[in-house]
C-alpha cells in the first residue's frame, strides 16, 4: 500500500470524508503547528515537537484523567462490594473503587486537542475539539516536558513546561520547511506485519533523527533516512543501508533489548507498540511526500454510543462510559497480543466481547479480529460500563464487567 492509498484508508477508517482539495495536500501539513504563549506574555508561532518525540497530528498525547464523574452514578451496594482497607504512611484508611478513586490513563491524538492550558506542577486542562474539557496530570512526559517551537520568524526555541501559559493548535501552513520527512515502513513481528508511520524506540520519527549504537569500530549515529532495514539478531541489530552496506550494532536502546518499543500507525488498528521479543525486522520506505493526516482531518468527535448485551440476553442502547472512564469516540481501548500492545480508537471498533477473566475479543471495522489480554480494558480488572439508556441522563444503568456479554459500538 503506497501512502496515497494509506491516507484514503486512514480517513475512511476514521469515519471522515476526504476534502475536495485532496490533490492539493502539502507534504508538510501532517506536522504539529501552533501558537505558544508564555507566562511572561511572549508568543511563539511555528512547528512544534514534544521533547524529542511527538511531532505529528496523529501522534498520541498521554497523561491521566483527574476527574472520573461516571463513578458518581454507581449504586452504593456495588461500591461497598469493592471497598477495601489501605495503609498510607502507617495509617489505615478506607478506600473504595480501587481504580475509580484514582486517576486513569488517558490518551488522544494531538489533532483531537484544540488548546492546552498548563496548571500547577505536571497538570493541564485539555480543551478538546469535541467541546469537552479534560483535566490531566502526570503519567507520561507529555505533561511537564519541554516543547520545541520553530518560530516562523525567530527560529528554534526550547520552552520548559513551567514557562508555558497556553498552547493553541493551528492548521499547518504549507510554507514550513522541516528539512526532513516522516518515517514510514513495515514492521514484521511474531504477531504479523504492521505497515504505517513508524516511531522507533518510541522517539525517532523523522528522517533526520539519529539511531545510536556501538559498532566494532566505535560509536555511530545514523540518520533514520539512510536506513533500508533493521533486523533483530539475538540481543542486537543488523542495520542495512540504502546503499547496500550492512553493519551490526549494540549497546543502546535503539538497537538492543532495552528498546522502549517500536510504534507503528497502522490504519487497521490505530497505534501498535511492538516489543523487542515480538520484533523481527523493520523495512523502511523512501519518502514519497506524505506526513500523515492534517489538522483539518480531525473532524471526528462525539460521545461513545453502543448497544450493550447483558449476560442473560437483555440489550440496551445509549451513551456509555467504557471501563468507567472512556466516554469519547476518539479515546482508546488498550490490550496486548503476542508481544504487541494495541491502542485502538473506539471509532475503529465494531464490537467488544469478553471471552474469559483475562481476555476479550475485539472485532474491528477493517474486518480484523483480535483476542486481547493483559490490560484493564480487556480483563476482569475492567470496572464495568455505565450506560445512559436512549441517551437519557436519568437513572443510568451500571453493569459490572462480568455481566457484559457483548458491546457493539454505534457509529
């Protein structure tokens, strides 16, 4: 699949329609772009990058939710069922809802966010393009990390999080010149092949980003755009260049079993994270002019709706809070299979069917079916579903995970 076909599949999979100006798309409009206001009142406008990592509209913003209103609707009898005693600094306290009273992991795409307003410490308020506001804090370095802006007039500036007052995302102009292209290719794994944009070691995503390692002749740093493939060989890697040469590297998390994961934006699944044990080989494509979906492409929003079948046969339809925290169609279902972690937007899901205490079958709009495990969303750790029947705010229905037979996402 070339990148033009990939883009069409990507947009259809997201439920979007292609704009009339598809033929006029710029090769740079997938890059993050916006305006940053600092606490001193200064403004910087230009291309953005989060630390040394996220640089594109479909990259994931990760943090944890601080407000979980769905738990307010849970019947007291169900809260008591999960009450347990905890010891904190030598003092015993009562705590209910072992997950519900704590913050929860949150992820969305940068393109789903309209504005970010940092708060104290490692916190922020996200103003979503769907109209919702979400309070987040910690969990990942996406909150609290430095942000680089290539100001259109001043050049490159690294801004510490504590200096940032507001970040407003804006459409990317075709006039920016990043001096690099986005890495794309196929990652072969024990669980199958994944094709799409690649973020190596959860970091390197541009042709100018460096892959580091030790060769038999010394340390080496190679631009990703020079590589044809990377292949696992026991606990190190064989690197093939586009000019045909090969070299073996070890000694860094770019090329050995300390790698932080290989991220692939596969339009069938959303974003997958491949572990070293599952990884076989990555083959990189040449640049052919696509940097991914644009700011304008992120028009998908809305509350998560589903038909929920209970054990016993009763079926109800309405807005839902899945696992008592995911309530928007752009949020993600998480689970693992054969060394690959899947982060699947709910708008790519057709149905969710618990199969055992530890696993769930997920059928996708692409026709693929996955048996996922090892995650709260897909195991008995799931805190259940809150269902607003027929979208009414009156008397929502709470179902424990063990009472759910099947969930069919309404698109």
